[in-house]
């Protein structure tokens, strides 16, 4: 039995914790969320921070770090939001969860707060809400070096995006997209070889932070390309922590030498009781050539083969989660990816769940949101939901709460959006330029979407003529 999964293998535990925590949070206030204290995402190349990945990033002041490196997490901005939550004020930056709750659904505020790494600190937080804390769930982006140019990404998180816009300029959407001028000065990601006060503060904080960690996740950029990833691995191997969940997000498309080095480390980390559990997150939105189009530079076949290599080569204390970013390009072929996930679960899940997936909603850029699609596209998600419902099983099929999340995504999609003509025009402007710069072909890659493409082209052309 893998200790890292003993409480995550079905609806009853996962949902009951969230429901219990909803009641507990309400005893403090209707806007309380433990993630503001116990979770942090650190973007060290640009010195930015948010609690979870829903609120906008805010800048980490450098001066307090000299004497208090935990100020990477305990910023003045975040402490103000904590005060608001204690007072029952719904923070403007947390609108993602308020929107979900207004639709009658459980939000990530409940799910996150209901997980053991957050629940354990509830009483301490309520008794002393303004004190500096070491978070138990930490995500870190050390470096923006990346070999992919995902359509919804930016130079902030991808060095290849940075190189492209430096050469070709911004994309010609209604508001120029990924304008290189926007990433000058303090918005410019600091290369790994250059001095970085936020990264230096992190490594000063690390020994103290490490003792309180329950989950530590490295994102990017592409972590497999980052020397800081292996520095963390070496530290953990030298200082085993049997309650640590160590997590890494990757596109699984790096060169063979680097991938083999990475797998070698993972094997050692998963032996004995070095850690409690290793979770490999793999960013993959849909199937085949369409996945490669969305995440430009992805080698789909290599990624899929490495998914199975990871599961086979690290058979103990490890699982793999697909991060499926729900956007208007991934849903037409999403069912094929779900079929593959079902195959993996049936093939590799023996005593604990080895394969997971999550379906976060894409909000920006606006033109890649599912909400700009015609209502007829809802059938794509309806078919996915039907397929999942037909293959429910606690171990080898889909979970009830995974179906509920997909239904939540469908509800949000069919809600629609404002300024839809402008957003559809921007869809065409962006992806026609994408095809021009990168040698791709939208109509050949997405034949199911030609009618929508023509509609967006019409809106873009009409917009250009009206401006003239």
C-alpha cells in the first residue's frame, strides 16, 4: 500500500472532507480559505506570488527578504487578504471560487481547505491569523527556461516564447498579445545564470521551510531543464522526509539524456522511505496532433511513451496526474485522452491509484476560453461525461467527483461571455499569426472546427474593415 494515496482513492473521503471543511470554514466566515495561509505559488524569475493559481500574481517586495526570507510567502498584500477573509469579505482576487459557488458548486476553496495539509493548521490559524507562517503546500517556478511555446503561455513562463516575440513582436490581437515591451524591466524574467534576490531568499528559507512541508511541487518553465530541480532532489536524498509529497510538472518532451537523468533520480527518491509519495504531473490537454498544436514543441508520441515508462520504472510511492487545461481547442478530441486514462488505470492500478487527472478551466487569454464557442460544442463535453458515467469504478474507472468537475466545466462553458465578437475575432487573429510564424495549419489540425474558424475569420475581417 502506498501511504501517499491511502486517503485519495474514492469519492467518500475526498468529498466528505470538503463538505466538512465547508461547515468548519463557515464558523469563521463565509469567505475563509486556508490556502491563503497554507499554500503558495512562487514565481522566482519575476518575483511574483499567489496563494493558489486562481488569484492574480502579486509582486514580492525585496527589502523584507533580507531579514525574513519567509516574506516570499507572508507578503503585506497577502496579509491584507487574510484580514478580509477573517472579516467575511470576499476578496476580489478570489472571484474564481465565488463564481463557482454562485452556481451552487463546491469550489477549490472547499477542496483545498479540506485536504489534510491545510486542515491540520486550522486551529492555529484561527487563533493567530496575522502571524507569519510556513506553508505546508508550496509550488515553485525557479526558472522560465522551457522548450515549448504553449498557445496560452507567455514569455514570463517560457524562454522560447520570449525568443519568438523578441524576433517577431507581439501577436496582432485587439490588444497586442505578449508584447515584448511588456516584459521589460521588472517584468523581465531573470535568467538562471544571473543573480536573483528572490531565488537567493528561497534557498536561505529552504531549511526552515522544509521541516513544515507536506507538499512541494516544482513547475516551470520546464523543471527537467532546471538545475534547481536536481538541487532539491539532492537535498531530499540527503535529508529524507517520510511525510513529504514531492511533485514535479513536466511536458515530458525533453531530450533523452535529460529524461534518463531525471528518471534515475525519481527511482532513488521512491525507494524505501525517502519521501511519502512522488506525484508526476504531466501537462497534456488532448490527443495527437491537436495536443502538439496547442502546446507547440510537444512531442506527443514521446510524451505518451514516457508516461508509461515513468509508471513502470517507479512502481512504488508514485502516481501520475494529467493536467488537462480546459480550453476551446482541447475539447473536440478530449474523449480520446480520457479513453487513454481509462486504459492506464485498468493496466497499472493494482493496490492504489496510479493515474489521476485534473481539468482546470482556462480564463486567459480570453480568445482561447471555452465560453466563446457556439453552444453546439457542448456536445463534446456531454459525450465525455456520458463516457465517464458509463465507466465509473473506484479503482479502475472514473470517480464520481471527476464527473462532477467535468459537469462544472460544462456549466461554466455554456454560461457564455460578453464581447464575444471581439474575442472570436482575436481567436482568428492569434491563430492565423500562430500558423504563419510556426508553420502550423489550424484548418488541417482541427477539421471539426472549420465552421467556427470561418465565423472567427469573418469577425476579424469585419473588425479590420470597420476600423479602416
